[in-house]
C-alpha cells in the first residue's frame, strides 16, 4: 500500500510523534489482506471510486478510522473515531 505524505503527516499529528506511519501502514495493509476482522473492521464504501472506510483500535484504546483508496492502493488519511464522525460518517 502506498502511504501519501498526507497520511504520514496525519499519523504523527493524530496519533503522536512516536507513531510510525510506515509500521501502521504495513499493519493496516496486512490486516486487510489477511482478512483479520479481529484487528480491523470494514465500515463501508465512501464513494464509487474506491474509497473505503476501516476502523481499528490503537494500542492506547482509541478507535481510529482510516480511509483507503483501494482502486489506487493508497492510504489517504486517518482520524480518531470521535473526530471523524462529521467529516467521514459511517457509510449507509
């Protein structure tokens, strides 16, 4: 999975300076590829062009939503669940 500069910036901004964007990106990709629903939950399709919304629990206990463009295999951004509800609602 390709990690954009935006994704990398958001990881450190929203998860803390000690969060490693590469490690988190690899872990997300691995969990999705291996259908590890115990680690990452598919919430739905954000649009018809490949954007999908996923949720995982960060080690500090927060739920984090991640937006992935599956068509381009790109991690777009992530949000702590409580701040994501308005901008990235759970798709119907």
